[in-house]
C-alpha cells in the first residue's frame, strides 16, 4: 500500500467523521492495555500526542486519526492475531504518518510503498493458514458476549489482569489457527519434535537451552523469519540458515520469533506451532514464559525426557496447568525412548502415570517416541500414533475446544468481576462504617477542642477585665494623690515660683509618666504569659491615649476682668496638658510666656498671692474630675476593643486548628451503588448466556 492509497482508504474516510474521533479516546486506551510490542506502543503514543494537541492542524489531525484507527483495528492488511508479523503494517502506517507530520511529505513521497504493507508480504501471509481476513464473518463460534460492556467495567475497576484475559478472548474471535504449544524441560527434544512434524530441521537443537523466547511457526507462501527485538522493532529475513545456530547474532536480542514456512509438513495449514523456553532454564524469567503462554493454547504438547520425566518441576507445571483447567487438551510425549530398553520403558510409564495421577490427570494420553528418529523416518509407528491423535484433534475437536476455552475464560472474567465488585462493596461498607465512627469521634473531639479554646478565651478575657479594673482604680487613686501634691506645691510656692509655670509642670509631668509606665509594665507582665500581642496592644494604646484638659473657671472676679480669662485658663490647664505626654503644648508656643507672666503679675498686684493660689486650686479642682471621667471612658473603650479582638483571634485559631486536624469526610454511598450496577450488568450477561 502506497501513501496515496492510505490517504484514499476507508480508514482515512472514517477519520473525517467526528463520531469516530470521539470514540478514539476510549478505544486507544483499551488497545494500549492489550498490546505488548513496545515499538508500536511508542509510535502510537506519539500519534496520540498529536491527536490531543491543539497545535495539530485539522488536515493533520485527520491523518493522525486514520493512522490510529488503522493501528487499533484488529482487521487490517495483516491481521494483528498473527504473531510478530501482525505488527509490520501497523508500524509502517504509524511511521508513514509520523514522517508526514514531521517532514510534510511531498506528492512524490506519497508514491512510495508504506513499509510493512508491500504486496509480497500480503501475498505471503495475507491468507494465513488458508483463512483470509475477509472470511472472519463466517466464523461460527459465538463472539458477542457483550465483552465491551464487561471490559468497561474491568477498566473502571482497574482490573488489568481481567482486561488482558478479555483481550485474549477478543483475539481468539479472529484467530482460526489451531494453537499447539510445546512445553517441557530444556533438552527434552521439544524443538526436535517440532522439526519432525514440519518434516524439516528448521530450528536449532542442542544439549544446552536453545529456545530463549517464544518461537511461532505458521504457514505462508514464502519462507521467511520475522524477529521482534526487545525495543519492538521487527526485522525480516529470507535466508533462514541462521535459525539452526542458537548462537546466531540475529537471535541475541530477539524478544519473539515468527517463522513462516511454505509447508507445515504433516500438519494442516491452519496449525500454528509455539515453541517455548525450557521449564528448568537457569534464567527463571525465561522459564516462566511457558506458564504465561499456556492459557492461549488450544492444545498443550508436554514433552518429557524419560530420564527426568517424573521431576518435581514437571509435577509442579502439571498441577498449575490442571488447576486452571482440568479439562485442558493435553498430549504427553515421552521422548528419547530409543535410548532405553522396553522393560525400562514400561517401568518409566508407570512412574509417569503416578505423577499424572498426583497432578489430577488420571487418564493422560502418553506417547513414547523418539523425535530424533522420526525426523529421518516419519513412518515410525510411535510417531504416527502421536501424529494421528494430533490430527484428529485439529480436524474434529479444535473448534469445540476453542469454544470451550472461550466460554471458560468468559465465565472466569465474569466471576472475577463479581468477586471484585463484592469485595469492593464490602470494603466500601467497612470504610463507610469506619467513617461513621471516625465522624462521631471527630465531632466529640471538636467539642473538646472548642471547650479548650473557649476556656482559654474566658480566662484571658477575665484577666483583661481584671487589668482594666485595676488600672482604673489605680488611676483614680493617682489623681487624688496628684491633686493633693499640686495643692501642696502651690501653697509652698512663692509669687516668683508661681510665675515659673515650668517647675510645677515638670513635677506633675514626671509623676504622671512614672504612673503610666508602672501600670503598663504591670499589665504586660500579667498578660504576657497568655498572649503577648494583647499586652503589646495595650502598651501602644495607653501610650497614645489623648486626655483633654478643657476645664473652665466658674463665674467670679475674672468675669469682671475679661482681659485675663484666656491667660488664666492657660495657666490652669498648661501643667496637665504637658504632664501626661499625650497632648501637644502648641498653645503655649502660640501664646508664649509673656502673656502668662503678665497675667500672674497683674493678679499678684491686684489680688495678691493668696488669691492666685486659691484661684489655681479651684481651677485644678474643677478640671481633674472631668479629666478622670473622659480618660476612664477612653480606657474602657480600649480594653473593650482589645478583648473583642482577642475573642476574634481565639475563634480564628480554634477554627484553623479544627480544619487542619479534624478533616471530616462525608460518607459516600454512590460507590456502593456503582458496584451494584456492575453486578446487575454481570448478572444480565450471565443470564443471557444461560438462555
């Protein structure tokens, strides 16, 4: 297929349909889970990135979509069910699309053949085993068991193992070959027996382990080998002589080998042979490959070396095989009988039969033969007996066995999903029950935490209130003592000293400052252990408190001497305005000392010093009560605001603590409802199958 042919293909037309683009999302992720070839996974991932990118142009997106639809489809030029070879065309189409996206291919490049899709490959293997991909619709085994619905449930449950089984089932719907898997210990002659059935020594044999990976043998028109390396790349070889040398360079990095031969020897064309590594290979990872591939076998040919026939490893394999499917079609070949006498052989047969009885295979079909002799003489009776039994199965039992295996896998899938759903429901119910218990515990703990914070808030609030009361009482006592001290100072002052207002002002100022500092320190010390911020706030607020001294003289002789009213008020107010260090003394700066001194001199001259003293005491006596009332009102406001702020802060701390340490989740019943819906769907599928 050329590039231009792909652009004109049905896949390209499908890519233009928005519905197919929408469906691609789910299909791509399902496909990705069932593919093992790293190379095609990597290329498909690159295409998927282009598909999801907003920078991809509409025309390029159509090409990307077409390539992904082609890759995901099991039915293309070379069906994907063909081991190794089935990815050749997919790799080619993916590479073609990526080259176009990266390099914008010219019209001339579109005339080139897409790698892996050439006619000689299609002619060689397009009619695999006599069945073309267009004859798939004639396959009479039931295929519609609502696998898509089951697969969606399995994906929702993240059941990767179940998804793998579903993918195997889907593959088997499109695979007409009889898959014969050869297993056994290394050096039992598995490969020799395969060569005998094919009528030619295609594959290497040796006393040491030669098969390190899976080797598929199937019919095609031309002899060719296709080797998939560990990176997913596939190489084609027409000269097959290297296959006879297990040390060949071409085999070193092989992950899988597909050998296409133009004749299957004595076997029908629809047979696919799968050669596996030895069960007792020194590399345990290689040894495990046989266990992984056996579920895909229509029949298992278990090859034993008569010397090691009853080994523990063989018994272990048989038990595993029969545990999964006790009705599995099993052919037992005891090889190398040309190296043993007939009496010893009968003894070995009894020994082998005991092993099979122990493994739960009481009526095993055992075929003693010599594969090495059968290569040169295929007419040997022992070999003929084995061959005829194998051909009988392929001709008359294969389809029935395939159907049985499919049904077995499907029932296993449905049962596994049922178990997973029931387990998930039990887990969800237990989780919800625990959440209910946890929720009750959280509610209880929340109440306790709230009580702790509320007690803390109440305790500090009481302390703040106590500090306020103490401060107010101290202030009242201080003012009383201050008044007495001022009166005493006035009585002792001479006329000259009374004229010197700074002396009285400095005295009172120092006493008030000392009082304020002492009280602030006491409050700080008391509240610091509870919350430093509160004490600091009080410190700032008390330091900034404004105390107005606004007193006016009562009606007296000053009314008759109005020219000295203002100076007299200033004289009385000045000391207190400066004493508490909160009110500016700008008035003094505006009036200056001259008016005050003139006032004092006038009063002294007119009334005498006693009158000045009496008048000053009267003015101060009127101002101090007003000062106390106004200051105490401010103090009450300050403490009230601070207490309120502290309550808010504690409430915030409480809520933050609860939100951080007590995350409360709502009980979710939707999860259980979803699992019950899955179970209902599985039941419908089961009921439909039984009907």
